[in-house]
């Protein structure tokens, strides 16, 4: 029979407290249980994974996810800033006291992977924990930061966490003191050890981080040149090339937007040419990329008639207006071929233009935008599969005329010789 002072009242009825429940909802008891288990398993990570799996049935992982992850990473509860709380039990068997090498970090990643697979509800809490730990980087030693960076890279590669956690690295204080950039080097090395740059880029793009990597540096160092040198010197040329490509894509998007604006305002073609050439040079954009972009700008600057018999006339009139612009960016045979492929693709993708392809090509030939050599090359070997049969049939008579004209020219030259 319990003592009276041990009684608690629920809905007016006297009950005795359940010790198991008390332990279950007591953070100190929870921490002691985890620490004790880790001390018993020691550095045997397979045993650690089994212990954590079994403990989830007895302990409230859902309520104390942060405590659990703090202990597994740092050995005990972390106070704000990243220091260990002095008054609570700790363990020496955790990520921060482990050996600093990739193989050990991969083994730790497996522990977290198994735990989260077993208890799916921990997934969100784990991601929040990583974001918090990144904000605490200044409170950790260099070795602890290195281990956390390697682990984070592996977790990102395995899809255990989202690249969205990288937003913590843009913290002003971490960036200012160079902590973010140094951490990123270790993280990306680890990530790229597991996955190729295409996979890494895809993960970054998915959460909108692909265009934010410059933010790892202070504003006065936030340039593609500095970024490229920093990561290339650290052995991450793939990442610096990716950043350069992203900057180039951004510049092209801005240029396309500006050219479309100039067209909509009815600016003279010669002014659009001068502006486009300056931007092309400044941003190291190839003529082939430029002609593709200009074609898209020209074709999107008008509302097209939905009737097939009227759209051809409209297209010819519109393209005559911009033929000088196209001519300015087809000084190379490869640029002409690029334009031909863009025209083919556009006519195939826009059903009302299916019968307009040949008329567009002839117009641009007469306007000296396309020459016979590029047209014949397209016809004989370089055309796309899209609408191939229809477009080749449309071009058959014109190509025959080009060939006969070429033969006549050759005959005349021979006669003169």
C-alpha cells in the first residue's frame, strides 16, 4: 500500500505514479540511458546501431530527438553556441571523439542511416539538428568541424538530409571568419567522393542552393574568380567549374531578359546588336549560345496567329525585320548550323509552323544569314530526328537547286581556268 504523499490524483481518483513513465519523459533519465548504453558498446558502431534500434522501443526518441543527436555527435547535451553542458552526464564514445578519417565517418553515417530508417519520424529532427550544429561551428575545434563536415557530405550523398541545411553556412559570423568556406571544402570533398558533380549539382538545384554558393564568402570576396581559385586550390576544380557555369547561366538569363525588353520597346536593331555583342564579350558567351538565345527572343516577342495559312506570312514578315540581328551572330559555320537546328526544333514543337520551315530557311538564305554549305550539311547529316521526314521533304527541291547552282558555279570556274 503506497504512502499518501506518493498518491497523485487523476480525474479525482487516487493513483500511484508509474516509474517507467517518469523515466520515459525525463530528459535527464533519457540522457543517462543513452550515455550508459554508448559507454557499454564503446567504439563498436555495429553494437551502437543495435543498441539505438532496441532503445527506441523503450525511450521517447520523438520527444528527445535533439538530446539523442547531441549525444551521438558531441557526447552530451549542447548549450547554445556549441559548448557541452557541464552539469549533465557525457560519453567519450561519439562522433567528435572518433578517428578523423573518411572511413570512420562513413561508418558513423551508417549508424544514423539505420536509426532514421528504423524510426522515420526522426528524419525531420535530424535535419534540424544538422542545421543547428552548422550554426555552432565556431564552438567546435577544427578536428570536430572536419569530422562533422565529412559526415554531412556523406549524409548529403546518401540522401539522408537535404542540401537545404547548407543555408546555415551563410550565417554572417561564420562567413566573416572564413569558417563556412573551410567547412564547405571538407564537406564537398566528402560529398564528391560518394557522388559525381552532376548528382551534387542536382541536389543543390532542387533546393535553390545552386546559385548561392558565393555566399560562403564575405561580400568583398564574392566573385567567381575568388570562388574558383579558393576551391581549385583546395582540389575541388569540379565545384569551381560548376560555379562558373552557374554564373554564366545567370548572366545569359539576364541578357535574354534585357534583349527581350529592348525588342518590346522597339529599339533599333543596330543598338540591340551593339548591346548584345558587348554582353557576349563581357560574359564570355559563345556565338552559338548567343544565336540560340536570340532566336528564342525573336520568336517569343510576338503573338502568333493560330491559323497555319496565316502564321507563315506573319513569320516571314517578322523574321525579315530581325534578319540583320541574326546575321550579326552567324559569322561561323557552326553558328549557322546551330540556328538551323533551333529553327527545326521550333517548327516541330509548334505545330502551326510545321509547314513553314522551308520558307524560313529560304528567307534567311536570301538575307545572307545562312549559306548553302551549312544548309547542305544540315540536310545531309546534321538534322535532328524531330520531324526529319517532313522537313527533309520540304527542303528537297531547294537543296537540289543549291546543288545545281553550286555545280554551275564550279563549271564556270573551270571554264575560266
